[in-house]
C-alpha cells in the first residue's frame, strides 16, 4: 500500500494545510493518509486554540483517513524528541512516505546538514551544556529555516534508524512560518492567524470557521497557574518537569503579575527562551513531575483520535501486529495518565467535555 504520513499541529488548520493535502493527493494518489497530530498543547508550549478533538474533526474533514495523537509529553518537547516520537509512531503504523512543508523544498539540504552536524556532534553537545537550546546549537553550525530545521530532524531519525520511509517536501506557498501579516489573500501562516483571529474568516476552510465559538483563550489559564505556583513550596516546584535548579526561586514572583505574557517575559532569559518557559509553566499547571515525565518519555504510545472508513479498515487489518489505544482511562501508562489529567484540567477551566471523549473512543467520520 502507498501510505503517506503527515506530522501536524493544526493550530489552526488553514488553507496552507489544505494545499498541503491537495498536493499529496495529486502527487501520490495514496491508498491512505495518516496524520500524527499534537494534542491540545503545542510544541511551543502553548494551549492550542482548539482542543484535540475539535482538531480531529477538522483533520478528517480535510481528507486525512486516520488521526493519531502525539501526546503532549512528546509534542511539548524540543525538535529532536518531537521528531523521534513522531517518526517512530509513523514507522510502526506502516507509513512508507512522509510529506512535509519546506521553505527551500530541497531534500539534499537535509543530507548536507546531516553530514555536517554529525561531524560536529561534540560541538553541539557542548553548546547545549553551555545553556543553548537544541535549535540554537544547531543554528550555530548550519542555518536552516524553521520548517527545514524540523525537516532535518525527521531526516535524521529516519537515517539513524534505517527506516524504510521516503521523506518528501512540498514548498511552502506564499506565506512564511513567522509572517505576522499575510502577503496574499488565500494563505496565511498559523502564527498570523493566532495573532489576529479575525483572519480565520479569510484563511481557513469553512469547516474550521463553524467552530469559532469553541476557541480556547490561553489567557484564561493564568489564575489557575498562579494558584498552582503559589500553593507549592520551592522544593515542590523543583519536582516539576522543566523546572531547572534556580527557576523555582523566581516562580513565586508570579504574585506581582496579572497576565501570562508579562510573566513569561519576566522569566525568559538568554538561557531560558520563551518557548522553554511556556513549556515549563504548562507542566506546572498540569502538575507533571519529573519522574512521571521521564517514565512517559521512555514509552512509545499509539493513541487513535479519529478515522474514516478507510482508516478504520486499515486499523482492523493491522490490529494483530501493533498495540494501540482507542480510548483511555487512568492507569494505562505514564503517557496516557498525563494526557488524561490534562483533559481533566482543561474540562475544569473551560467547561469542556474532553474526558467523555477520551473514554468514548475515536471520532468516526462516515
């Protein structure tokens, strides 16, 4: 079978993503498209503007046949871990091609980066030990644009593990990754849409627009985060994932701040980027301890969020060969326990119904 994989956040799903899937269908005429999608929390440490089940509806409407969750403990990590978990899951589920969006649209760029960075592996480790992020350490040796940086990470995992997966690129159309103002009237970056939600009207498919009333306001979590921090001692904060030595002393300063953005700016430094700080704050909100996170990161969990008839039939054909979860409850694994708890907390803050859907099982599009 010709099975194509895509790795997505859909925060939100927009016309550029629509173009991406259209190009895959035109180039490959695939038997199946499998998407691995970040949960209700994103790689940058943000709350997604739509919860993961709303995003699953959107992905199925777009034409993806099978949606697999990339749990928050995998997705809210640096690029190499994000890539490792994504590629491992797609390889195990049987994908033989992966299509990614790319600024340069040149696979040879990844091969060049792979060879150059392998030659400088010790230097990268030194930069990381000196306090630079993984992305900053890589950028000191080779300059890759954001999507190509992630593309290189995928390429490296495939190459290192000798996976039988062909990585292919589709050139990003018109809009750049970090454009704040759209440069055309059809495609805008997800960043620009999140920055001005009125752009949803012009740059997202109609099936996304109908859910505008379900957008989650990240600012609403601040008072809950403040409570979590102020109710913990320094020693208790030090047990939380991503809270490095010394950060616990600054966290209690949250009492002097009245917004999430201002508190993030206060905590951010050259050593601790805003992305790094946002991830930490989300883990504090969810009370994810270091030991639980470390145990979860040693797992490889496949959790199905949704499918259409083709996706359902494929799962039935492979169910004897792999282990996957269609619904979850507490006590199944460290990874899924964290995921379940995150949905419970979001239900409490936003009056959602995520726990019901977690226990009900995948969304089925007939």
